[in-house]
């Protein structure tokens, strides 16, 4: 790329980053506004009463229908935003490769998945609120662990294949090299899979996914073309670093601690608020907008902490990759290429990175990788 083209790309990346941050704020406001409207208009109380009248005394049915209606209603309400965020904006910046029909089909599948997950999650949460009015928050934390572990374990085999094709990596040289890295580190060799991103997006990605027997490294096909073997190995070594450091488990532990705190605070709020807000008690589904708003607020407030921890794990995985390869150069050039390809702002404002980013900026990762390079 010529310097002019590269400067142009950097300007585009800043613009794209700033638009996405604005959209994030718009989504926050829209979520808060919808929940407030749903509660204060009396819509939630009406829906709960109507469903109870129709379904009789069997609360799991009326609660389930309530959750499905609320989640579907919110999705319908925010559809224009989802369309703009996921399709129009990505197309405008040349990152999207899907037709509108293709995108819509993925959106529908995503929505069905969301409805199913919300149904399970809130049915259990409301059952616990009903059965254990004092200790529900502790049981909910245990449920959160089971739910998250289950989701992580099935994600690469049951959820991700709904959206992308996965095949065992067909490059014997790469597989041999990464197997050698893993064995040297005393790691159990997990599968390495080619992640079919190219038919849908121009962006590249790689990840460690799954738990236990489903654990695997997945590598975007968008990364397998245009990157040298050494660069791909650097990315693979980074993912092995996550595995070596047990980062999925660590994040799960942090998530569980925060979930416990969040549910406990929610318990206190619901006890205080239920009577004042005019519903029968914490287990009354009419209070759903308040319950969701509390969880939403809590996850928003703790997001910088989770992101801070995640960024630390990313630096550690980068350092592991540099140590494994004995040099920083392959990782540095891979990160540079990824930034260009994914239209990442190389150096976003520090406060934006602090609040919103789960990964350190490319400029900081490159600097840290160079600093981690073994000398002499
Ligand atoms: Zn990583």
C-alpha cells in the first residue's frame, strides 16, 4: 500500500471507530428508553396481567410468553439500528460481503437463538425468585456458572456453525508447527479449524473457543490468505497463549464473581422497589423491565473492569507468542495487517479504549510485543 492509500485507510478507520462508538451510545440510550417506556406506560403490567388471565395459574407459561414477547418486541423496535450497525455501516466501509437477504437470514437465526437463550435464562431466574425469595441470588449465581460453562462448551459445535462453516485446517505444515509448539508447552493438542469468514466479511479473526473436549483454535480463512506462515504461526501462538494461561476459565471466574455481586445487588433493589413500583413482589414478571434495567446498568458499570482484565490477558497472550517464536516481528506484522484489514483505529483515545475495548489498541500491542522481545 502506498503511503497516501495507507493514510487514507487510517482516516477511514478513525471515522469508522467514532461512528461505532456513537452507535454504542445510541443503543444504550435506546435500551434504557425502551425499558422505561415499557414500565412507566403500564405496558409491562398489562402484558403480565393479560397473559395471566389467558394462561391461568401456570406461571411458567405466562412468564415464558412474557419473555418471548418482550425480547421480540425490543428486537423489532431496534431493528433499524441493528440493520444500520451490522449491514449498512459494514457495507459502507467495504467490510461486508453478504447480500441483504443473506444478512437478514443470519439476523433471524440470531434472533431465534436469543429468544431461546432468554427463555431458558429468565424462566430459571423467575423460578428461583419464586422458590427462594431470600437466597435466590446465590442459586442464580450457580445457575449463571452452569449456563455460561454450557454455552461456552457448545458454542463451537452447535452455535457458531449456524453462522459459519468450520473445517479442520488443511495445511499440514501449519498444523505440524502448531502441534509442535503445543507439545513443547506441555499443552494437550486441540484441533485447529478453518473458520469460513470470507463469504460474509472482509475482516479477519482468530480465537480459542470451547471448553474441555470442544476446545479448539479457530482461524479465519480471511487470515489464511495474504499472511505469511510465520505471521499465521504468531496468531496461533497467541491463541495457544490463551490456552496455556487458562484465560477462558479466568474470564469465567471473573464473570461469576461479578454475576454474584450483580444478583445480590439486584436482590436488594428488588426488595426495596417491588412494593413501591406496584407489583406483587420480586417474582412478579411485571417487574421485568426493572430487573433487566438493573442487570443492564450493572453490566455497563462493570464493563470497564471486565475489559481491563481482558486486555491484560491479551497482552499476556501476545508476550507468550513472542517468547514462543523467539521474535516479535511476525506478531507485529500480523497485527499491522489485521489493523488494516479490519479497519481498526490503531490508536483510539485512551479513555475510549479503557471503557469499551476488550483488546488493547494495535499501537499498544505492537509496542508491548517489541518490548517483550528476548534480547541477546
Ligand atoms: Zn487474544
